């Protein structure tokens, strides 16, 4: 049974396997043997030493966590042993055993870093309590380190989530190329995280204190794109009532993200190529040559190689951009990232909608894992957002998921959904949602709070639907 919460529980299991190793140091053989016997019977890994010297020798060939030592011993005594341990192996905790008359020395030992002391005669249970306290303390520290490492792994590049080997390769590549000014071309299907990756590169680079500027090259007509990229002078064309800085200038010392690069017109491609080659340009209607220092990251969801082959994209521009290509794999090729992404989006949307949906039922989880995700991470994000709003308790169940996830029989041979089926299904779900809301609002005589309670959702969610359907 796989559940999202298992992601962290796995680490917990690792910790249970971990056993503490204890050393008992005393020149009094009877004392040492009886303690050894008692701790062994309690299933501890326990070792003995009859002197400070023997203890030091043993410490270096075994990874001990706790040392329980007598204070008064011939040769290296307890205090000296403590000093050695704190100097050379500061993670080992030391408990001092002391006779009634030497309590004061034991207190001094605590000032030198001993964890605690016990006064002879003591019961084994008494010393065991201290041992348990140390083990707890040490496992908390370990847990913290593990969590920190995990967090570091997960958030190595801001919120770019993923632990699949494909994503790991990309992280390694970012680390290598981010500090340089090398041009990057990101290719990947829609919703795979191209913009997020571009931002991650910028934020890991030496340019991170300077702007990250985006241009959607495909969304703008040729003439507007030109003035967007290079700016224009006052009066350059009708409507140019003031001088305007272009995106190249805005991105000076920072990064310019050229999105949807394959959708640029031929003329824009020529303009862009010229700037990339000469690193200077003129504003539209201007004469002054402007020099800028920008790093270019381009992105496309098309196969740029094919676009070049079919003469829709200039090969000279392609080679300028294709210096470091990064291909973001579609989500269906890295299923192992899905649980982490679910967890990530649960956190984000619980916060945004003030909800406490913390888990996914096994059946729902399987559907999420099996789906082909034609819209990639963006689609998964929308599904989690939607499901949080549809969930009443703290667990997303099958019935809270959009129907498209349940209709696996509608997949084609490649595992992709047939769009027409999808559309009509989506329409039907929306129709149903709208009708339910209208009915509830009627029954509640327009009182939103009451309507929300009839529907079993929060007033905030109801407002979301009202806005969504323009009611
Ligand atoms: N690895 C990831 N970890 C966390 N969130 C991600 C990841 N990849 C994508 N996302 C999220 O998915 C959404 C889509 O990502 P983004 O806009 O970067 O995709 P894109 O490839 O640029 O898509 P398009 O081609 O449609 O422009 C964003 O909300 C982004 O935060
Ligand atoms: Mg994008």
C-alpha cells in the first residue's frame, strides 16, 4: 500500500534500525560486569573497559554514542577521559559515575561537557533513564540532519521538485552551467517546468541579484515583439508617446528568458540573431547603439531540430541557442517524481485555501500514479488544487479526483487520453458543479454560508466556484 505520507516515514524506519553503542569504563570489575550484564539484558550494544587507556583505544576503533565512566581510576581518570572525548569525538556523550564524596568533581565534569552524573550506589534503572534521554536527544539531532539533507535535496533549486534520475541529471547540469554565462535552450512538452527551470538557473547564477526578464516570443505580433525586445524612441511609430526601454535593456546584467522561441516570425529571428552576434542593438526609431550584458535562456515546447529541418526556424539562430540544450522529460517518463510533487502541491494549496488535506487514499494515489499526464506537472498541480477543494475530510479519495483520471479505458494505445472524450467529460462535471451550486444557493435563499454548508464545502471554496462559473 503506497501513501503519500510514506515518503517521510521511510526515513523514520531507517532510524529505528539504528542502535546506540555504549561503553562502560570502571577499574572495579564487579561494578563493570554487573552493569554490562544489565545493559546486555536490555538489548543494548554494550562494551567494557577497565581503564581510561583501554577506553581511548576502543573509542578509536568503534563508533560509540555513550560512555559511562567512573571518575576515580589509576592512570587516565574519568575527567581526563572526558576531556579527550570532548576534544576528539564531541558527538559521544559521557555519563560520570561518582562516589558520594566526589560529587563536587562530578559537577565540575558537567561544566567540562559531561551529559550527567550518577552517585554510587545507584540502580541500573537510574542510569538507564539518563541513557534513554541521550538516545532521544541524539536521534533528534540525527533526524534533524536527515531532514535538512532531504530538504536540501528537494529544494536544491528552489521549488524544482523531483528525485528521479532524469531530474538528478538536470540538477547536476544546472550546478555546472549556472555560474557561467553560457546560453541555455530548454526543450520540453507544455507544463514540464521550463520556466521554473530557467528561474532556477538564474537564481543559482552569479546574476541572481539582477533581473530575470521574460518575453513570450510566440504571443506577440512581429512589430510589437521588436519594440518589446529592443524598446523604442518617442515618436518611433504612432502611439509611441514616450521612450520605452526594451526587455534586453531591462535584463542588463541579469537573464533574459525567451519563451516560445519556435513561434517567432522570420524577421524577429533575424533581429534576435543580430543582437546575439553583436551584443548591441538600437531601439526602434533610435540611432544610439546600446550594449547590454545579458544571459540568454530560451525555451520551446516544439522540436526545434524539426522546425529547422522544415525551414521554419533559422539554422544559424538554432546553433547560437543550442549551446547547452536541456530536455525536460514529460511527467509520464518519471513517475517516481509524482509522490513528491503531490506532497509539494498539497502543501501549497492547503496553505492557499486554508485547508488541512494531508493524505491521499491508496486508491486515489494509484489513479494519480497511473495517469498519463498529457499536461505534465501543470496538470498534476491543477488536479491536486481541484481535489483539495472537492475533499471534505483530510484525505483525498477517488471520488474527489477529476473523472478523467478514472476513465483509464478511454486511453489510446500510447496511454494518452483522447481529447474529445476529455472535453465532453469536463463539460459534464462542470455542468454538474454549476447545477449543484445553483440549487444550494436557492435552498439557502442566497445566503452563501448556508449554501456552503449544504454543499459540505467551506464558504471560501464556494466563493471560488462562484467566481469560476461567473455566477
Ligand atoms: N519540477 C517541478 N517541481 C515543482 N513544480 C513544478 C515542477 N515543474 C513544473 N512545476 C509547476 O508546474 C507549473 C508549470 O510549470 P512551467 O510554467 O515552468 O512549465 P512550462 O514548461 O514553462 O510550460 P509551458 O510550455 O506550457 O509554458 C508551474 O506552476 C510550476 O511551478
Ligand atoms: Mg512556460
